[in-house]
C-alpha cells in the first residue's frame, strides 16, 4: 500500500495475424500496461495501418451515433474475436457510405433550422411594423422624393426631436413603445436627409432595418410567413421520415459496428505505444504485476495453445525511471489519492505518501480548526452533499470528525470555551504549550521525511546521496543534533555535548559530500560547499518553524470566536444571536477554507518536496473501450 507493486517487463511474440487477438486477450486480462518494444530485430510497425483504420471508423461511428442516437448498452461476449485489418477497412468503407447518406439528410435539417431562425427574426420585426398598416414597398421606395426613416429613440427625447425636425419640414409619427424606447416613422424631403441623420444620431436614434421580405403590406407579409412556415414543416416532416428510415435501416448494424470497434480498440491503443514486427511475426511489449504472471501464462496457454513466445524479466537499473507505478489503495484512502496526485505520481519503487498524507493532513486540520460544533457542521454538510461531491465527501466527513475530536480535547463548542472542560488543553489558556507541541510535531514530521527520502534514494541505487547528502542520513544526523542542542539550551533536556557532536559530525559529512560532488575549481568549490551547507541548516530551521502556524491558527480560531462574542454582547437579544450565528458561519467558511489550504501547503512544501519527486508514470492498463480495468 505504501510502495508500487513489483512489475515485470514482458515481450510477447506471436503471429502477426493474431496480434489483434493477443491485444484483446491482454485487455481482458486487465493488468497489462503497453510499452515501446525493445527488440531491435523487429523493424516494422504492423499495427500502424490498423490504428489508422480504427481511428477513421471510430470518428465516423461517433458522428453517426450523434445523428441516430444511442443503440443501447454494449455487452461484449466473452468469446468475441477482434476484427482483422481487412474486416476493419471493410467496416470503415461501409460507415463512410452510411455517413454520406445521413449527411444529406442532416444538411437538409440544418437548412430548415436556419430558415426557421430567419423567420423568427422576421416575426419580431413584423410585429413592430404591423402597427403601421401601410404598404412598406411604397413607403420605402428608393426613388421617392420623400425620405422615410423607421426606428426608435428614447422617449424623453421624442418631443425635442419632433420640434427640431419640424423646422426641416419633417414629420414624426410614433407607432409603438417598448419600455423607454419609442418606435416612430420620420418622413420629409430627401434633400435634407444628411442634416436629419446628424440630428437623429445625437438623439440616440436606432434604425429599424426592414428586410426585403417585409417590404410589402404587413398583412401580405404575414400571409407569406404563414405559408413559408407550412412549407418548412412539410419539409421537416419529410426529413424526419427519411432519418427515421435510416435509423431503422442502419441501427442494428451500427450496434454491431460499435461492438467490432470496441474489440479492435486494444490493438489500436497498443499501437500508440509501439507494436513491432517483422515478416509474419509481431511483438507486444509492456509491464505486468509480478503477482499476475502465473495468471497471464495460464491465459496465454489457453488462448494460443503454444503459438507464442514470452520473455519475462525484472526492470533494469537504466529503465526504472520509465517503469509505471501501480499502487493499490483501500477504499477509505482512495479519496485522498487525488490530492496526492495533484502534486505528482510516485516513481516506481518510491515511497507512496498517500497514507501518511491522509493521517497528517487530517491531524493538522483538526489541530488548527478544533471545535465540536464547527466540525459537526462540516461533517453534516459533507454527508448532505455526498451525491454532488462523490468520493471527496469522505475527506470532508473525516475532516469534520477530526475537528470534533480536537474540539473535545480543547473544550470548544461553536467558539464557547466554558460549556465543557477540555480533555487535554485549552489553546486560549495555554498558548506556549500549544506552540511547543506544534514545533515538536514539525520536528517529528521532518525526521520522518528525511528517513523516507533516505529509503527512496537507497532503493533507487543512489547510495551516496542516501548516506551523505543533506536530505539523507547525514542531514538527519545534523538535524537531530541541532534539535537536541536547542532543547538543551532551553533546559528541556541535558544533551548539549552529544547533540552538539552529532550536529557537527552531520554537517561535516554533508560539507564533505558537497565538496566532492562539486565539479569546479578550488575557489568555486569552497564557495559552493559553504553556501549549500549553510542552506541545509537554514532550510531545516525554517521548515521547522513553519509548523508554528499550526499553533497560530488554533489560537486564531479562539481569537475570532472571542471577537464575535465581544460584538454580540454589545447588542440586544435578537442582534446578539444573529451576530453569533453569522459569525460562526464566517468562521466555518473563511477560516475553515484557509486552514484546509494551510494544511495542504504544509504537506506539499514541508513534506512532499523533501522526499517525493512526483515525476513518475501512472500504470494505465490496456482495456476494452467499454469497460473499466480492474487492477
């Protein structure tokens, strides 16, 4: 659970004609992660044409299903075989013919929809112009000596415009009003049209365009629009009948096409990683969990009856960085995994931080936001939003429960410190102790990260870094000695001499390692050694002090509650309880969000950055497109 499952590299050789069946078998097996083939003698790429045919057929099928609708659930028979390349190309050609037939019907529907949209726009304009009850063809004739403008302007400017236009020989006739906009017709001598346009522009005039279809009497335009809608409905009904006929005609075979493409998907997907071959042979390469090898051999024997060759080996030192990481998580831990993976994927063989992350994150959140009432609200909200939040609701549920636990330890209920006695301590009354505990927790956490980093480097073969680097055993020795020395100076323990010697020894080893690692001249090597040694001490010290924020936020939680109570006590009964309720909502939303982010920051920057590279590759098994892999 804390490390990736051991994987084995396999090279599976079979007849090229059976490559699609081999890929399908491995997809059904469910735990084969394809990888580039390492057999140099196999120079050809026999699955490239297969993948191209599959991609074309899948694209056409997707478009057809958008038009014809879903063909129902896809149940893949256990004995179904993957199509060969010739079968896939034949299916692709048939899908092309079907798409051509459906495309004509689809384009007809699009044209009908566009025509209806145009009629709807005309309907809006006609509804305005019907109030005029005049033949617009005569009114808007371009050769007329009379210039006519139809549009709208703000109602408060109508009187001023009417008076101004009267001086130019123009008449204003209003025929409709919508809100603060008045629709009007302005008519006058065409010779003074430019002058009128400038005046109208200053008054906020908006011209109402009259399409050619409406340049007639409104009653005639209305009659034409009704006839046009009837014609479009007739065409749409005919198009629907054609589409229904196509669905009835091609539906069953489209379902069969879905099945065949699902069976072809494994080889098309494996081809992306690289299926190699030569002559009549083909090879599939990839990674399989060690615990699954016996099952794989049994499956291969049952399927190919000896018509294959399987090479199995452990990952070499040079390819460990390319090995995918397969980690199994229990159900209760799975909701925390996305938070870990948002930082990165653990390398193969690297310590997986999901388990310590879950416990430490919840512990930090509860310590900084300890309150029985506030934790109960978070818990209940998470339970109520389970359907919307999915698995992440468990994170909120657990955080609320831990917050309630620390609230019991602190004796805090909705900010009240006098309802119950604290089981452990009260941050309000013992802040120094809270601060010491927070720093002590930080020391323990950093020691843990240094140990994990040492194990990771040792497992990856970097023995020197594991033993002598600042993030290895030498850095751990310096850190423990420095902590012991500071504790002795504070009078907590009496370990000044051995702690000082341990810290000095650790720093000398780290400096020596930096010296030998530096590839530079004498002066530059001295400078690099001094700077990196000093950086080691400063980073460890500052990282430890970062955990003081745990104490700070636990005290801040109490301080916010006291501020709310102080405001509430100065108000009447109604105002008092309103302030208490509103203040607690603010604490839950605002401080709860800040605490959640700060706990995550401590995990990422004071924990993960010390031992977790996060540049691994996730194990992605080959699978059927309609099924989820079970690992």
